[in-house]
């Protein structure tokens, strides 16, 4: 399976598909993931011109296209939450996720990457990161804040996870009809769903289904750096349901760097990644074109060797 590049790297600079795809093709990529910041016009344009450009659309990141009435700046993957206790919001989340699944099926993408919402607690991940960046990860303040985060999330999480499972019941049925796999992604913020145990709850709820696990290298490593979970545990636990992987590097708590420009040892992934696993480089600006060329070559060599 060719290494893909997420259009999250350059979509914000383009309003038409041809230029966006030309730039990606110049880097040597033959596959892409459609990111969550694409307007209907740009998403449709990419679908129409990708084949002619020799580009395979392997995966789509929810929501794609962005929901009606929203701009790319606000149409984040949790702009409508699959975990919302408010049924109107949850219904909108399901509606636009269904639109993404239909879009993926129409263009021949194999998978849709899902964020599953949040637990309704104040999130202190950024505050914890600030302490980490100050070198305070071994100090009492860091430990106290982390313990508070864990306790608050644990208290509220069941009611929000229940909503996620209800949403996924409906989405799994459509995904089966459309022949698309849903990848439940490792998250960045501690309040987000799923944490490492909730991945297992979701996968156990939907055995032999269209729902699998989507591993994110930067997010999993952040969880390890902050002391919540070991990176390797995500892979050990859920390798049998692994659909795809977002490949980006991390230095400290700064993620979405081009692979091989940060501190993560990508050799950790090798025992778990199969030829069929979707491999998507999800670097963000200011990653440069030259960095991404080297990243593509590095990842291709890593998994072909």
C-alpha cells in the first residue's frame, strides 16, 4: 500500500483541486487522505481529478466535506460531537458522518477516520503540556493536575461513551452497506473519546464489524510523554483490528511534525504494520516540501525493508 499524504498539509492554501494535487504529486506521493477541512467544492474537485493525476484517495477524515453552513476554520472533527448528550447535536454529528461515509464510498476510499467526541469536563491537557515544557513533569503540581484530570474524566465518561456507542450502531450499518471501514482514532486531548480502554470497549461492542482501530503516532506518543499510557500498549492491544495509521513526528509535546524530523522512533511500529495497513503522513505546516519528500522516502524504506 503506497504511503499517502493528508491534504491537511496544504489544503488551507488552495481553493481548487488541480493545484493542490499537483503540489502533492511533485513530492512523489501517489496517494492521499482527504482531510477534514475541505469544502464541498474542493472535496468534489479532488475526487474528480485525482485519478487523472495518478493519485489514489485511500482514506477520508470526518467530516469531509465540511458540514453545511460552516467554514473550514470552524469545521473541526468535533464541531458536532458523536458523544453529545444533546440529541440534536448528536443527530447532526451522525448525519454529517453519514455524508462522509457516502463520500468515501463514492470516491472509492477504503476508510473513514473518526473522532468520537469528548467527555464533558474541563480539559487541562494544554496546562499539563505547559508544565511539561517547563520541565516540571516530575514535580507535585504536574502529578496533582494529572490525577485531577483522570478522576474528573472517569466520573463523567460513561454517559458520553454510551452516546458514542449509540452513534456507532447507526454508522456501522451504513458503513457495511457502503463497504467502507471506520477507523477509531487515538486522541490528543485527555478528555477526548476514546482513551486506551475505551478503544477496547468500542471494538468489543462491534466484533467482526466495519469498525476498527486507527493509530496516531503523535497522539499516542503524547499520551506516553505525559505519563497517561505507554505508546506500545495501543499497538499491542489493538493490532488485530488495526485499519490504518497517521504518521507524524513529535518533539516533546509538539506533534504533526514531518516523520524523521522529531524524536519518535518509528521502528516501534514495524512489528504491527501490515502491507494492507493504510499509512498516511499527517504532517502540518510549517513542514516543508523537502521534509515531506524525505519523510516519504523514510517511511517507504522503513516498511518495505
